[in-house]
């Protein structure tokens, strides 16, 4: 068994309790010598990580999964609120949220209803925003300032209905 880190693969001893010891024959610091202060800090971090792992092991998996799903919701909301909205990234986060909730359907307990409602609202917001954007409702930050009408043109544009034209609704 191994653990992937940004620094590469590291073999893991399945009997290791995770309390910060290293697997014999491996060097987690890539041959770099640590100062006594750095070694003490590394040991403290390892102890803190072991404590967090212990705390996390006491939390029901359904609660942790629901928290991760809401992280996808938050990520999608961030991309939708960007100027201009990043629809591709928002869609990926929404798809991940949907896939996660679908795979664990019926297993998340009382949080499941909230997650499904949040997903439905997020999908609706995405569709509405995308339709508005595609119809020319580009946010001001995305348009060129030279194309923007001046104040006089805006009032004319708002008043471009012909008073003699028949009312389409009646």
C-alpha cells in the first residue's frame, strides 16, 4: 500500500498507527536534513494530524460525505458568482455534487433531503443564469466599455416601444 502526495508515492506500513512514525527505508523529506526546530514542528504537526484523524473517525461517514457534497455546492456557487460566470467549472462542480448524492442515495440520513433541495436549487440557478447569459445578458465586467450606451442612449433604449403599436397581450 502507498500514499500519494505532491512529493510522490510513499509506501505505507499497514500496521502503522498513523502517529507520525516513518516507514523504515523511506525518507519523507527527500534527503533533506531538518533543523531541530523543524523536526519538532514536524513531530507536532504529525501529532495534530493523528488527533484530527481520531476525531474524524468518531464522525459518521454520512455527515462527512454530506459536508463534502456541500463543498461541491459552494464551489459551484463561487464559479456562478464570478464575473463573468465560469459555467464550465460550475457545471463540473454541480455534476460532481449530483453524482455524489446519486451514488449514496438513501444512505445520508436526515441530511439527504437538504442536499437534494440544495442540488435542485443550484441546477435551477445554473440553467437560469446560463440562459440569461446566452441571451445577451452578459455581466458588465464582461462587456467592452466602448459598446456600453451612454446615459442618454439608455433612456432612449428603454423607451423604444411604439405607442401606436398594438399591445401583444390584448
